[in-house]
């Protein structure tokens, strides 16, 4: 069995293509620089461990979140953080898969703030395993480098004066 203190599951499905993908990759690189003991796993139609955000596969295919969450079981993580626009292939399968994980599931939603269905799913996914959900509309200029995201990830954030 592999082990991981924390896993960041990164959605690289086709719904992430274009500007959303570019912003995610750039902002992930900045977050990654402060992260310790984190395993990165990209998911779309395939589930692929990667060494750094620079190795993020191109956006393509479906969103097999349930399979990605099941893949995490091999690592016995204390926490899984799902970075996604909240549009999995099958919501119920994803929720079932998350319920089998040993630790908490946190979610970072980075889709449109008007996509209430996706936001609701990401909230449910996080709450089911005792986690929280942070919502960011990166296409509207919000950033994953904000205080609330960094606090969730346990990363240093600038001190507000």
C-alpha cells in the first residue's frame, strides 16, 4: 500500500479546458510551492498521479470522480482535497466512493458562481466526510491564492493589515 498524508485530486476533464485550465495550472503552481506531504493526482477519463502542477495533463475526456476517489484508497490518505468545477460523471457514485475514504474530503469549487447544481454537489461531497467547501469563480477573476483557500490547505497566507 502507498501512503499519503494528503491528496490533491485535480480535475482535468474537458469541461476544464481553455482559460479555466490555464488559470488552475498557474495558481496550483503557486499553491504547490508551499505544500508539504501532498500527493497530486489528476483525473478525467483516466486517473494519473503527477509529480507537480507542471505535469498536469491537458484537459480532455470525462469526469470520473468516483474512480479517482476510489484510486485514493490505495494511499490511505488523512485528507483528500478535490479541485473541480463540480460536474462529475455520476454524483451518487462519487458520494459513495468518498464515504469509503478514511479521512476528510475538502472541496475547492472553481466554476461559475451561477452553477448552483455544481456548487451544491461540491458542498455535499465535502460535508459528507466532515470537510468544507471553498467556492471560487476563477473566470470572474477570483483566485485560488486567497486567504480562505490557503487556510483550508494549511498554507501560509499574507497577513491583512
